[in-house]
């Protein structure tokens, strides 16, 4: 199983989505969404080339949170329509580098290449 590290940009993305979710949907939904993110990251660490991981650009891969809903539901945490995509790559040291966690309505090319 690989380890992962979260880039500064991805950390900012998580802080932003945390604030938005808390304000608009409440603490329980936020807890479920954060569990979903954690489950997705652990899923990717177990198998970064798992089913439904797709190539984005160059070495960058993407994985939509909706593909980890079933695993998160096993922990009793259900999000009907997750809207975020994890963008990542495997670093030279074998660590999974989480580059961004972006809403699926965003212009991801612009966000990944500022």
C-alpha cells in the first residue's frame, strides 16, 4: 500500500470545500463527505490504477469521488451525489501525490495549470 501526501493546493481545496459544505449542508453532511474523501484516498493508495482511475494529462490521473461511494457506505457514510475529483500522480519516491481536489463543474485545466 502506498502512502500519500497532499499538496498545498489540494489542502486549500479541502479547506474550501469544508467551509462550503459546513455552511450549506451542515456538520453531518460534512462528516460524511470527509469520510468519503478519506475512503477514496485510501482506495487509491491500495491500488492507484484501480478501475475508474483515468488518465488526465501527462502523468496526472483523476478519480471521481462517486466511485468510492460503495466503500464509504460500508462505514455508514452515504453521499448520494459527490461532486469532486481527485487529481493525483505517483511521485518518484512511490508516494501518491494528491495535486488537487476539484469540483466537477470547475475548469480543471485552468485550475491545474494556473
